[in-house]
C-alpha cells in the first residue's frame, strides 16, 4: 500500500463519516434537542 492509496482511503472514509453526521443532524427526532441546545446561551441563571 503506497501513500496515495492511504490518502484515497482516508478521503473516502472521511466523506462517509461526514455524510453520516449530516444524516444524524437532519433527522426529525433530534430537532428538539438541538433547539434546546441552541437556546442555552440565552437562558438566565
């Protein structure tokens, strides 16, 4: 395995992880959790 094959594999794996994160974020059941987290800085102590 040369360095270029390793670079290709790393790029493909990174892209698959990126797509997985996008799918996880855009699922409807996570929407309320993300809205709550987005409003945390605005809540009073």
